[in-house]
C-alpha cells in the first residue's frame, strides 16, 4: 500500500527523503568517495566531490562534551558541529565521524560513516 505524505509540522520531515537501503548506502558511499581530493572524473554522484567534502566540515560548532563513563574508565571527550546537512563529531580516539538521522513515528534511519577508514 502506498503511504501518503504529510505537510510540514512537528512530525513531518523537512527534507522529505524517501529511499531504499540500497540507495541510501550508495548516497553514503558518495560521501566517502569525496576523500581524498583529486582531479579524476567526478562519477555519477549528483554533487561534486568538493561539495560533498564541504558538507562534511563543521560550519556551526557546538561545544565540547565529556560522555558519562565508568569510574575506572577514561573519559571520552568529543567536539563537533553541524555541516551542510550533516553532523560532524570529532572524538579523541576515533577521529571524525559524520552522520545524520531521520524518522517518522514507526520509522527511523541513521546513516553514519568514518571518512578516515572509508567505513
């Protein structure tokens, strides 16, 4: 059965992306393919590699934080911010991760990747 759409509001997504897992994975692979910068042909992605790299840079920073941790564990400090449509988080041990989530009552997605390793 085809689902209808809702107007913008508290529960309706503002971006309104409808996709399959396969296509979402290709979208994420395009962000990973943006690194490193190079002069080879751009490929089929709708955004240039330079634009995809720019989206993965912090343009609006949020302050550093320390995650709750067990008394015998090392604290985990992170900092980051919002790029152009993506969250960028810098962790002392993991390095940079990029992500974005979305959802609707009963449905949810979360895409995340680690540019340094391509995973």
